[in-house]
């Protein structure tokens, strides 16, 4: 069973940067695309970035030019570099396969709070 462990979240001021990491329990990057999802309070979970050997890198319009997704297949880790953060980016961030997620693989996520 695939499991994901996210880390790197925290409190940052508007305009700041964070780098999120997600470690996968198995070697899945060669078989699946990977994505970063986020869920803000009172909102549905949304896919913000996706990439991988089988899919084209894609970003949600709200993060284009600010976020960068990357993978390290040797470490079974996917990263999300987030720059020029805005209060609207405040959410719990999760990783999972993409564009179709595995419902049984959601981790606990990592909280990103953008506030002055």
C-alpha cells in the first residue's frame, strides 16, 4: 500500500517562500504522475501542481509562475517550491498520485499559513 508523508509547512509572511517535501513509501514515480493538492478551510481539495514521467507538468492558474513541482525518483520524494506566497495560499497541502488520486493514500498533510 502506498503512503505519503508531507513536511515543510509553516507560518510565512506574504511574499515569502516555503519548500514542501513528500516522501512516498514505495517506488511509484515510474508508474504514476504525482501531484500536490491543497484544502483551505471550508473549501474543497484542489490539485495545484502535477508532474511525473507519465504526465505533462501542470499548474493551477492561481499558482502559475510562483510554484514549482519537482521529483527525485531516487529518493521517492516530490517537492513543491512555493514563492511569492499569498494569504490565499493558506491551506493544508497534501501529495498524492495525479491526475487521479489514490483515495486510500492520503497522508496527514502539512499546514501552510500565509499571514503577516
